[in-house]
C-alpha cells in the first residue's frame, strides 16, 4: 500500500484535506505531534495517509515535515494550502498553483547598494510535477471539490516562500518580489521549509496552493470567506493528483483509460441495474466514479438521507457532472422511494444533453406523478412528447398518466430499447393488463420478466402484487397457491432491498397483505414488527403508518394483546390505535357504553374503505347506530363490504333473513362474504348450514383455515362427534403450527375469538 504525508498550516486547509479521505484514526508521537490517519482509493494505489497541521512559518513546517517523514516513511509529501496572488492576470481567486519550483526570498546579503537576494530554490519532485501537469490538463479534479465556488483553474508555476504575511500590493516586500522573484505566481510562508526537509530526508515532495487573496484586498477576501473555498479547491487537486499517481515498482498492470480501482468501482450493495450504470460511469469518467464511490459510503439506514442531500444540495463535483451522474443519482433516489428527488435528478439528466433526452424527461414525469405532483408530471411529459411524439417510452409514460390501460397494453414495440428499458416497458405492460382485469396475461408477462431478471427486486415485487390482486379479486384458480407465492415473492423482494440498503416498505406491504388474506396473522406480525416486539422489520419499516395498520389488524386477529399495547404507543392518535383501544374495551364488556364512544373515535379517524369497514362492522356487532355518511362512503367504494356490515347489523337485531339475503349476493365469489354467511347461520342456530358453508368455501377458495371456523361452530354447539370429524378433515389441509394450535384443547369455555 502506498503512503502519503499531507501537510497543512491553518484550520481551513486541514479541514478540507481531512474531508477528502476516509478517516481511520489518530496517532501521537513522542513529542506530541498529532497525525490524523486515513485512506484514499487512487487509480493505481490505495493510499495510507498521515495528515498533520504545522502552523505558519517555514522553520516550523520544515521541522514537523522532517518528523513526519521519519515516522511515516511516506512515498510522497504534499503540502496543500492557500496563498496570496502575485500575478492577477495569470491566476484568480480560487485557482490552484502546483509548485514546479519553490523559491525563498529571505536569504541574502545587505550591501551599500541594498539587499542582494541569494535565493534558495527547490523543484517539486519530477514525478509529482508530471502528475500535476496531467491533473491540470484533465480538469477532472474540479469534480472532487466538496465546497467550492465557481469553476477554478490550475497551473504549474513558481511559488515564493518567506516569513512575511503580505497585505499590500505596493509595499516594499511586494516591490522586492516583483524585481527579484518575478516568475512567482503566488506567495506563501511554509513551502520552502517543507520541500527543504523532504529533500534532506530523501522524500518526494510538492507544494500545492490555491489563491485566497490578491494582497491588496486581503481583508475583503477574508470577509468573503475565500480561505475555506481555496482550501477546498487545493484539497480536491491534491487528491486527484494522488488518484492518478503511479509509484515506481508497482506490480499493478496499467489500467485502460478511465478505469478506476476495484475498491471504488462499485459502491457496496448496489442493485444490478445501478451496478451496470456505475460500471458505465467508471469506463467513461473515472473521477466522477471515484467521487460517487466516496459519497455513497454511509452506515446502514443512512442511504436515503445521503442521496436526498446530494440532489437537493449537490456538491460542486456533482453539480458539474454530466448526464450520466444525474441518471445514476436518480436511480439511487428511486431505490429509496424518494420520488420527488428522483424526478429532479432525471430532469437534470435530461437537460445535460444525453442521447434521447425525452426519455429522461418522461422518467422525470413518471417520478413526479408518483410523488403526487401531477402538474409537474404533465408539463414534463408535454415537453417530452413535443420532442419525440413517436417514442415508445414517452408513449408508455403518457398512457400511464392518462390511465389509458388499453392503449398501454398494446404498446408492444421493443425496437431501439436496451434490456433495462425493455424491462421497464414490460413492467408497465403487465400493470396495464392487470388494470384491465386480464390477470392471467399480466401474470404470465411478469413471470417471464422475473425469470429473465431473477435478481431484480422490482420484478419480484410487481409479480407478488399481481398474484395478490388475482387472489383477493377471486380471479384465481388456486387462491391459496397465489397467496403463498405472493408472500414468498414479497419476502424475497424485501430481502433484496435490505441487501442494497434500499427502502423495502412496498415489498413488505404486499407480503403482509398476502399473509393476512391467507389468515396468517402470525407471519404478518413477524414481518411487520420491529425487533423490540420480536419482529424482523427495520425501524423505518415498522414505523410506516401502512405497516403499523397491517400489524395492528394482525394483532387483533391473533388476539395478541401484548403486541397491541406495544403498537398503540407507536400509533397514538391514529385510526389503528383508536380501534385497538375500542376492541380492548369490547372484549372486556360488550355492553359497556364506552365501547360505542371509543368506536366513534375510531370512526372519525377512518379514511380508507378497509378502515371504515372495520369500525362499522364492530359498531354493528354491538347494535349501535351506523353513521350514514360513512355507510354511503363504504357503499360507493365497495358494495360487498357495505352489505357485510349491513348483514352484521341485521344479525345483531335478530333479522337473520335479511342478513343471509345480503350475504348470498356475494358468497359465491367472495371468501369474506362466505365466512360472514357461515357465522350468520351459526348465530341463527343453523349449525349444519354453517358448517356446510365453511366446508364449501374451504374447497372453493383454497382456504383450509375456513374449516377452523367450522370447528369453532361445532365446539360452540358441543357436538363432539362433529368436532372429531372436522378435525380429521382439517388436519389434512393445515401446514402451519399456528393453524394446528387452534385445534388444541382450550383452557376456557366456548370458541376462540
């Protein structure tokens, strides 16, 4: 591993240098000198770096340089700092000067004719000066700037070094320099000590400076905070120099132009599509790839915040990057479900002149739509369509935003698209077929995509969503098979997102919904709860309101009061918390008037049709009056759920004929209505009819757990022979321990609730 000693004099220089490396710790020598240690991935070497701050003056800098070289035995020594400008026509504020030559101006002889300079001069080490020329001509160094200003330039030139702090362009020292060191571009106070000490110790060294003042206006430039700006510029130049530098005797084969080291080539945990994008960036712009690699080193769970910050407040290296960089960052934002940020990144990519910019405008429009900004989506799509009205990508996004599912399903042209674009188009086509109710075609399309791209989480997730939709909308020939497959695919997609530190909430939701539809409340709790409640979800997942809602329903279904208590603390003020509170009262005393009041509070918080259904069902169960407004909302959104609620209300009044009539409208095609019908018959005392409904529904909908309802009815009727008959039947269809546990002897009287 190569070693570098980096030397700075003042705080802004030290801070800027430290920000460019991966800090690993500190060391303190016998004299108390503090070395800040770090690493940096260059094109040819991974550098071990020791960074020290020497304060101002050539004497002190020389002594500490000698100490550092003796201790660390570095391959190169770089002094990086700020300087005053001696030639405003050649360099400006923020520009970098690489010291091909450092000339001292203090040493000389006093004569009758005046002071005669006997200048000490040291050239920068040959390989470092050559590398500096390369960096100057390349311009990639500017992309390493973290907190810069403008677009700085760089030159290789002469630097004057002395012990005086200049604050005037007309003072005697300035005039002396103009006459005696006329080739100097910049003036400073430490460089001569550094290169002298490095030369004595046998180390290669170079002085790098960025212009922070023009001498005459030093106070003004100080107020303009040009020191930290210049310090960031020179730090960027210094680390680009390390990135391109190759030491003699290296066994590393010469990489192709634009290549970067394997350690920086692919940030850890990128999904395949972004890996491919990053590899393309590495082939075309090694400096940008290195910057991205450094920026994307973050602790688990911090990815979304890092990417959002890059897009909303881009550092100079990203601000000046081309379209490829912004395409990649947009993909990262999509990975973290930051749709608004992704839209801005894609639009930026489109404005920077890529091939087919209209496709990136269309992507920006789609992300804006997902973020809920329909006006922005429409404006971007209009612009994209004006540029390329016949482009299949633009047409796909346009049809999606118009919800023209029939038109979208017919967009089958795959010419002039790469494999990644074809994947996107197939996903949209499958979604269109799904919306048209053509579930088998949609599932076949997405299954083919999942087979072709088995590593893609998005394909797995959409496949799971399609299978779930087919099952719950009773379009499946194997309902339980579809639900189990959706659960499995949803968990696989979640695990992929976890592997990439992405946001897995959408995948988690489809897995939990599939488990709930399969009456598997315990699996929902395992997936949706955080570790503090014994689950697998990350903090972000377990605190998502949608996940919390599913977890609360599962806790209610499983009778897990311990979990309900833990969830309620997280969900205080939400619908689910209010409903759990009401159901706790209901279980304690069905006739308690406070139950209706608590359910009324939950009803006021209910928004989604499923929430309205839940609270109305329990209100009906206790014989309370149902609020007309929410009944109408439920009837408009889902007539079946509205009839189930009305049937429950009729049963509570003893009107079982009306209840059965309402439920029979839906039971032939709905597992939920069939279950409600069976319990209505049982409540009416029609035990055999109830058991028959459950047995028929179990076969029709592929739900062996429906037989457990039949067991409960037989137990409540104390029909032991019927119970044994049903248990023998049900055991052939159950596979999960929690299902079988329901058949075990109960400690209390009556059926399980």
